[in-house]
């Protein structure tokens, strides 16, 4: 076994430097705890960016993956496999959607939504290529998904896929001004995740639904971060009065195993006929078994409903903290177990994360000034309190 120091030296030389990871090398986890190669422990309240929904090394998740790996891992989409058929059925059952197409990441799922929207218009013989997206939206790093991403610094230097416009999140009038016979789709996150844990204003999603229906455009929802129980309901669109035409999923779906999906209504089943889209790995038995086990663990342990209650407890703790430290914290926002502590002007979350790690808690930034909590859904109230206490200690020192 190598030490952190030895491995960090190799990493500095050999890993492509497109990231700036914390100076630790993680080697194992259990629930909401992570340990590095030297045996040091951290409380994980980011879950690999809202991914490890059932925590680390959940025995049922581990067993499902191990057994499936020993049985059948990959066959390609030239052939059916049982795990994938059952996963499609379960996701459609839970969402009220009719069809599922699988891939391996959030960007790929959004790429599929993008192609679906344009291809659907093409199938109907309509000239619709325009996509309306939002400022601060995050849809992924491939060229199509990147073009829909609403943060200019992520797009800078890469050129663009033409035909995407961005308007202010929450501004229905701005969307309305863009609508017309050329619009293929509007794409929206039910809560903007990377953009700063910003929930959709009341009535916004329903308003988008009405505008899309009126103008013959598709309403696409990026549920990569909000889906699979994160908000205290299975999907972010539920309870909003806005039924999308298609959604994208990834992050929490595999609980750490890479898997993404696009779910669509039956009306869109003809938009991408055989030969128009696909993925070699998409829907493989191993990824499908991992995702099915996540769904069944969330179900058995009642973790989706619990995410709502635990999220409210976390919100109360963060609100109290913000009131206690008004020179550092501006307030709290979010839904379920996707929460942000908004810092005051002048504070940069990215610079505070190493101090939090030193204090034993792992969190991530969402935008410049939002400290994001996206813990495993198996988190306990005690663990949330432990995390908030560490944050309190670090932020108190900054308030002096
Ligand atoms: C993370 C994220 C993506 C991109 O997912 P990848 O798996 O990194 O490609 C897309 N949309 C949203 C809302 C996300 O949070």
C-alpha cells in the first residue's frame, strides 16, 4: 500500500491537470464516511456530487453489482438483457414516462435530449432547431450539452453548437419572447444545481409547460442532479404541475456506478428511430443492475420521503447558522437533500473547502458563493449535525 504523499507525487506528474482535487487520496468508504490511504476519516456530505445516493459500500448495492458482474456484464444493444428491460419498466413506472433510453453520464443524457428535440421536429417536417436554455444552467461538458450550459466561462474557447439561446432562470416573459415556430425545446433544471442550488420560483415550471404546449415546443427537464429522490420526491418535476416531454437522469441513478438515462413520453417514441442514436455501453446489464439496486434500496429504506424530512432538518440547522453568522452567511436555499448555504459577497467557497476538509467534512461549491450539501440519502440527522458543526467552526473563524 502506498502513502498519500507517494501517490500525490505521481498524480502531480501524470494526471491530466483539468481538475484541482483536494490533496488526499481516498481508498474506502462506508455509509457517509470516507477514509484515505493513510486511514484518516472524513464525513462525506457531498456524495461525489449528489451521486452516492445509497452511501458508500451499501451491502445490498455491493452484492447486486458483484453478483451481476459474475453473471453478465455487457452484451451491446444488438441484444436485450433482462436487467435493462426491468430497469426501463421501473423508471417509467415511477416517473409516469413511457420510454427509457440508456447511456453512461449526465452529459450524454442531455445530448440525447438535444438530439431528440431536433429530430422530433424533423420527423414532423417542421423547421425547429432552436433550443431555449437558462443562464447559470449546467447540462454537461460534451459540445451539445455544453452549448446548452448557461455559464459563459464553461463555454469559452470551445466554439458552439448553433441555435441555443439563454435567458434568465425564472423569467417567463423572457422565455415567451423567444418562443415561436422555430423553437424545438426548452430545457430546464427543476433546481439549478451547479449554478448555485437555486430552486425554480413558484409557478415557473408550470408556466414553461404552458408556453411549450402553446408553441409546439418540447419541455425537457434535466433531472441529472434532482432526480432519483434527491429532492424528497422521486423526480423534481413531480408536484410542480409541469409534466415534461422528456427528462435526463444520471448522477444518483447508479449510486456511484456510471449510468445515465433519457425518459420520454410515448408521443416521442418515433423521434429517434433505429440508427439515429445509441451508445455501446448504454443499458449494459451491470449498470442496469446497479441502478435497479439503488431504486430498490431507496424504496425498502423509505429514503425518498425521508430525504424531505432530513432536508428540512438540515435547512433549519443552516438557517440557524446563517442567523448566528450574518457577516459570513446570507441564508439557506434548496429542496430535500440538495441544499446550499449562501455566503456573503467577498467569500469564495472554493477557498473554504480545504479548511472544511481539515475540519473533517467534505462538501462542494455550487457557483462562487454557495456551499452545497448533497449528502448520501442514507445520511442520519446526527451526521448532518456533525457536518454543520464543522462548518460552523470554520465559518466562525472567518467572521472574526
Ligand atoms: C452533473 C450534471 C450534468 C452532467 O453530468 P455528467 O455525468 O458529469 O456528464 C448535467 N446536468 C446537471 C443538472 C448536472 O448536475
